[in-house]
C-alpha cells in the first residue's frame, strides 16, 4: 500500500507520541520498521 506524504507524517507523529514502543506501534499499524525509518529520514 502506498501512503501520501500527509499520511506518512501522521503515522510518524502517531508512532512518536505512542505510549507503545516503536516496534509495537509499527506492528499494530502493519508497517515494517525499515520503511518507517526511511520515512523518518525523509520527513
């Protein structure tokens, strides 16, 4: 699935503000860890 830039930004905010660990938050969102960190580098 492809996400828009706005969606990626929202996902980054959700994960960073989550009380869960990054790994668990990403697992719940079904997003691979390396994908998330690539987004984080870009945005």
